[in-house]
């Protein structure tokens, strides 16, 4: 019986089996940012340790950076302190830093791929839960905690238990107006937010095969929202074409040699899987979350479900969601008024996301009661969007055009909801308080759906606006 990519990569990076039953796993690429790294570096200093392989670690700033006024010192004293800390730490330990005004700066899970740092067959770690994004390239990528950031800095290794592998086959073809975001929201809706615990998800099938690299990244990004430790797509021509010519990709003849090896890491046709789940992509519609977990979603044409229509183990959280969101079971999700529209995040802040949204916005105006933001995921995305004139489309429609950063996805920066505002968001989490207000409410959806909501002032089926 053949092997899945997960175990090929795992075995290639296994140093030894530990007495705990864990594997000492070598990490090929380590990405850090300003929020989860300061304590790790301090622990290194306290132990008199050096970074084992500084050439395998790259740093950026994204979580706390403002997306409008970037004059130093930053207006937020804590943000300035964290920015200063990563500047000092990367200087002392000789680690490259893509700082605030560097043309390579951006959200860590966007710059890794666009620079070619992320490559097939790698093990990748970062102190951020959405590190699973990098699995779109056929890598095994883990989000880790601060103590594990220290471990990777000091040893370039992690102690991890092996995972089971679930193959998720998305069949058929997506209808117009249905995007990768809708695919992953429906995977989570069906399997649950805890359905992936103990698993890595392998995404496959004709729909996934036909997606661009950026769309694959959106799907892998939210694997963690489904409880999975990692998510990946087998590398193919789409992968190789994307990586060719990137700053840190192999060059000249080295690239073709790398492609030969990358191909060998793809799952064998007779690979063993612990579970297989099939999703009919042809049946999917634009999807919107109505609750307080990413698994609480419905098609835009559907109504918010009643408790009796949910599994028994979902009912307590659903009842909590009705109260927090102030929504009634049986009400349609379409027509829900919004106060804020946010396009951005490591899930949907890439150039293709901005193009889709701009196509909806063009020739329209943001509804008078809506605050709308577009936050590119990286400085490169911003430059490319401006070269295409996308920023003009957004600004003419009444959107605010910002610099790169995590922004309103997690509100560790000035971009926050106020009071009971409802936000149509292209980000990844709709937890209570996630976007900065302890009472704010988040509706997750695709960038195109966010654009449609911004224009109409309420949740709207984007398919009605496609020409």
C-alpha cells in the first residue's frame, strides 16, 4: 500500500522517535511575527541559547501593525514595544526581518508563498494557528505556541505526535459566485469544528484540482477552524507554475530538479487514508455564518436553523449563538443589515480576492450606513492591486484603502468593531469579541459576498449582482 504526502513528508523529516511516542521532527522553514516571538527570544536569552539555523527563520510584522497611520513611534504603546522587540531580537539573532516599510512586509501566511519560501515537501512551523495555509503547496505546516517557537529557534525541531489523515474529495464543479471560501465553510459545516481533531486534511478531487494556488491557500487556511492540525493539497503543475521565478524558489536548473522531487512527494494513488469524506461542489451555494463558530453557516438562500434541526451536540452552542447574535431561528440570513464590511486577512487578502471583490464593487457605491475597508495581505498585493487600478475602484465606491496587515481579522491593532456592530468579513473566525468589541458580531463569507453586502447594506446573494 502506498503513502500519503503527509507521511512521506513526516518520514523525510523524522529525526527519531522519542520515549513519549512523539516524533522529533526537523522543521524546514520557521516563520515568526511580532506577537508570539518576544517571549520565545527571552527564554533563549535566559538559557544562553543561540538560534540553531537562523537561515531557516524569517520574520515579518503583521498582527499589531496599523493599516493607516504608520508613523513611528506607533500611537499604541504596546504595539510599538512589540515592534521594537522583534527589531531587536532579529538583529541580535541574525534573522531576516520584513519590517513595516519593507516591500516584502505582509501577513506571514501571504508573504511565505509569494516570496517562494513555502515549497512542496517542507515541514513549516509558525506561532500562528493559520500556518496550515502553507499546506496548499504540498507542505506539512503547523501552528505552534510560544514555547514551541523557542524550541524551533533553539533546535530547529519539534516533538509531535503523528496524525491520522482524512482525504476530503470535492467533486463536480463550482457554480458562478461560489468560491473556495464557500467550499471550506461547508467542509466545516458538515464535519464540525471538532471533526478534524487528530487529523491532517488532504484536499483533493476535481474542484480542488481546478483551483488556483491562492484559492487552495484559502481552503487550507481554515483547516484549523475544522479542528484539523494541518491541511494540504498535493503539488501539481499549478503549484510549480506559481513557484517558478519567485525570490526564494530554486533557480535555473535547480528548479527542474526540485520539481522532480516535489512530484515524488505527492500521495501515491494507492495511499492509505484513515477516512474519506466527499463533498459535492456542484451543490454548493454562497455561504454565510450566522453564529459564533465557523461551523454555524448556511447558504445565503437558507434560513437560520432551528434547534430541532441541529444535531443534539450542536444545540447548546446554537442557543448561545442565537442570544449573542440576537438572531431568531427560522429567519433568513439574506437581508441581515451590516455596519462594517472587511475585505482582507490571511484567508482572503490576496490579489485574486481583491479582483473578485472589485468586480462586484465597480460602478456601485458603499451603502451610506456601512464602513468598508480593503486591507491587502501584503505590500506586494497592494502594489499589484494599485498597478491594476483596483484601489481606484474601491476608493471611488467609498471603501477605505489600507496598508498591509492582519487588521480587523483579530483586532490587535486600531481596526476594531464598536459596540454591537455587525461585520461582513472575509476573515476566518467569528468568535465572540474576535474583531475587537466584546459584543461585536461577525458574519464570515467570501470577499465577493462582502463586497455585495457593502454595496447593498445587508447580506445579499452575490449571484444576483454578477453580470
